[in-house]
C-alpha cells in the first residue's frame, strides 16, 4: 500500500496538488527531480512504510516548531492500493540529493549532477582505500553500484535510484480513492465523515510517539 500523510486542515474530499514553496531550502533537490520526472513540486508517497510519512511524529524534535508539531499531531494518513508514480529511492534522496541542495551555492541541474558525481567518486575512493576492492554489498551498496556505471550518472540513476522500492512522487492525488484512512481521534473521524469519506475506510489509530 502507498501512504500519504496530510495535516487535517489541507484535507479535501477530492484531488490535492503539491504545495509550492520557493523558499524551501531543499528547493534545488525538488527541481532536480522535476527534470527527471517532468513536474515540480511533487506529491510524495511512501510504499509500505508508514514511519516514512511522518504520521508517527516525534516529541519535541530538534528544529521543529510548535506549530509544525501541532500540524503533525493533527494529520491524517491516506493509504492507496495502487499508485502510478515516479519512483525515487529514499536513502539516495536524503543522503545525496538533499545534501547537494543544501551545500551548493547555486542550484542548476548540471551543478547538482556534478556534485553527485564528485560525492559518489569520493565515497568509492574512500571505501576502496579502507576496505579494498571486495566491498561489502550491504554496507557499500552505493559505492558498488556507482563502480558498475561510473561515470555514467544517467545510467546509474536509472538502474539504482529511479526504481520503485520505498517511495514515489505524483503530480496530484485524489484522496477520495484512498482505501484506508488513519486518523488520531473521534473528532477527526467525524470531520472526515462529514467531508464525504467512506466511514468503513476510516480507522482511529493513535500511533505511538517516538
């Protein structure tokens, strides 16, 4: 199942589209992805992992404001049986692409690509220097994958990054088609029911705090 988490105030009985925030410090990463998937910004869904959505919110996480925490606590999780989206590997996204967006003085696709190549080359050189050519396929899976395709970043992304594993992005999302809806309390359930969502699909699930 594919999951999307959304603050209750943004829930509609219909189609939602991504919020565009030009001030987002990771904006370059989303624009980079947009060059590959064809649209920016994107609506994100996790594949089979509720934790990735943020529905299990943290208690007083560092860097999260009180209003953001309240929005997380008042969020609703939508589950979909089938989503035709553009896949992106979660680990590579946060480990490489988001870091590229934060570390670059300018944010063109070419510069992000160059940063990714340089970082992958550095990882491969460091790991090979420390562990030799026989790298561990679990610990060093990105280094091994890059060694197979370097310096062809396009082929590396196609074979290892843009594969459906744990998350996908779409241009829009029709919440009415959700097969499973998780909310936190009876108040939320009543509001969702009034909007038109099918009651049999709504579950009250107060996830444990991290």
